[in-house]
C-alpha cells in the first residue's frame, strides 16, 4: 500500500526517561489513528535555532498535515496580557506551529488541526483565544460531552450527524474568530468546538478524536484527512 504522507509536527520535551537527551515527541494515539486510516504519519522536527526555517520547502514533500494538541499558546501571540490561568507556554513551539499553519496555507495542503492546533490556526489567521474556560454543566477540562454540528458544513458531511459525543481536554478556547474561519460546531455553553477555513482545505476541532479511536465519528475525521491527502498525492 502506497500510503499518503501525513506530517505531524513534533512537541519538544526537555527530558524523556528512555533517552539521554531532550526529545521531539508525537503522541502514539495520533500516529495510530493516522495509520489505521491508511496514512503514513511522519514526525516533523523543528530546528531549535529557527523552527520555521525552510518549512514550506520541507512540507511540500507531504500530502497532508495534522497539527496536534499541546500546551497553552502565549497570549502575546494575539495581543493579550497574560492571564494567571495561562501556563506552560513554550515560545519555540508557538513559533513552530504558527509557521506550520502558514506553510499549510501557502502550499494549499489538506490539514486537520486538533485542540491547540485549532487554537493556533485561529491565532495565525488573526483571531484570539479565551485564556480560561470556567467549568459549567458542560465539562471541558477532562470529560466527554456533546457538541452540535452545523448542518451543511464540511464537518457534518464527515461525521454524518448533527450531535456527537467528544473527548474534551482543554481549558483554553477560541475567542474572536478569525475572518477566514467559520465555526461549524459548538458545545452547549457556546464554546466553539470546530472551525473550517472558508477557502483552504483546513478543518479544526477543539476535542481529541485520537482519544476514542473506535468512535465512528472520531475515526471519520482521520479517514477524511487521509482521503484528502491521498487525493493530493494522486494529483501530483
């Protein structure tokens, strides 16, 4: 099987028990989900000196991109002051992920942005974030809850239903939506749960579909990304 290549930007970790040095990591669940859907997940390393250097040229070799979750985005990236709830920001990772989004748009690559990935997408396009979502009857920090999907949206075409259960693990969310994005799913408390680019082949979800790989609707997101990547591969 000649699988389409799906780039997964790595996350830097200062130390890992099985290694002598710092590491570039990708969650195994992400890779397994892409592989099961028929893609070839490939970890993309960000050089420490200049994480955005040569990214368009490097990503041009890929058929699709999956931008995973991670730490909080520094509010300076969207012109806000630091809220006490914002923590564990990593300047390097912000630079790298923002550069990935810009390269994705420049190269017109199919992409799926998960959790922090969708937040970075919104920031890269001029949107803002809510630095802390207070828990209500809809639990976001570590729970499964329902979201409503907009009829007629790309997401609706993928999952096939207007209400789905999702695995949520976040405390930040989209604030002001970037002009090039459309919100296509929301939680009961109004938190934006999915956003689609108006022109580019990019979809973002706030939840973690890799948490529930046997869920039909979550698996469909990875299958859709690999399908889009496969079509790009075949068109080259």
